[in-house]
């Protein structure tokens, strides 16, 4: 049975390293995994008033995409040692109890790329904390930090470092297997 995994990039930038990692994961996915992506650009800033009478259309669409998936594969940059506001904002919407917290019990995995030597370690730690707080089920291992991303990912998106390519593929594989394991 095929796993439907939803991929989310915490960076909206066109030539984002993290967008490129997500695209590479989509290409590297094995036959039993379908990785589709959801673009967070359309999600408005969280405002509890907007939840009255149901979620705004773009939020409802985002939450539907999560519900229709078997798990969420989140690729995050790091800004000021934390996750991007774009991503935190999306978690706040998805995990809000006002309408339906779609993160509750949802399998999630994090990965990320940055040009620095720590490769999103701080950002992913914070991201995992927020996912846990929203009730999501968070895969703890393997940790995948793509450090010095500028030397491993070309501007056109090609992953020029073979080890990085293998890490991306194996992290998606590990996530899919972890979801299977949870269901047994
Ligand atoms: C950064 N960057 C960064 N990198 C990092 O490893 N740790 C950090 O704390 C920060 N802080 C930070 C703050 C802000 C406001 C920006 C814009 C950038 C650098 C960041 O990793 C780099 O810009 C990446 O290219 C962003 O990811 P995408 O957009 O390429 O996916």
C-alpha cells in the first residue's frame, strides 16, 4: 500500500535550498511513496478571529491536504536559531483546536538545509517542540542536518553531493517505514 506523504518547505524563496531538498526528495522517493508538496505562500497570518464560522479557504485547503496524507515531511530553513515564522504560523493554524486540530496524532518528520555548519539543528529542535505541543507524533531519528548547503546544492536545484542525496532519500524512506511501524 502506497504512502501518501505531504511535503512542506518552510522557505518560500524561489531558489531556496530547502525547496530544492524537497524537490529532490520527491524525485528520489521509492515506488511505494508518493510525496506531494503544499506551498505555504497562500496561508494568511494566524488570527483567531478568522477561525470564526470555519477556517479561511486557503487554511481549509491546507488542513485538508494534511488530513488526506499519511504523514508530513517538513523541510525547514533556520532563521535566527529558530524555525521561520512562515512555518510556525502554519503549525498554529493546523494545530488550532478552534475548528479541527489536524496535527493531532499526525506522523511528522523534519529535515533542513542551511549554509552554516550547524545545518538547521536549532531550527529543527524548535520545530519538533512545537509539533509535539500540537499533539503530532514526531519521528526523532534519524536527524538530518544538511550543513554547508551552498556547497552541496546548486542554484538550479541539483544536489551535487552524493552523500547529501543519499541522506535525503534515506530520511524519506525512514519516515515511511516509521509510519508503517506505528500502524502495526
Ligand atoms: C538566516 N540564516 C541562518 N542560517 C542558520 O544556519 N542559522 C541561523 O540562525 C540563520 N539565521 C538567518 C536569519 C535570517 C533572517 C535569514 C534570512 C537567514 C541563513 C539561512 O540559512 C539561509 O539564508 C538559507 O539559504 C535559507 O534557507 P533557504 O531559503 O535557502 O531554504
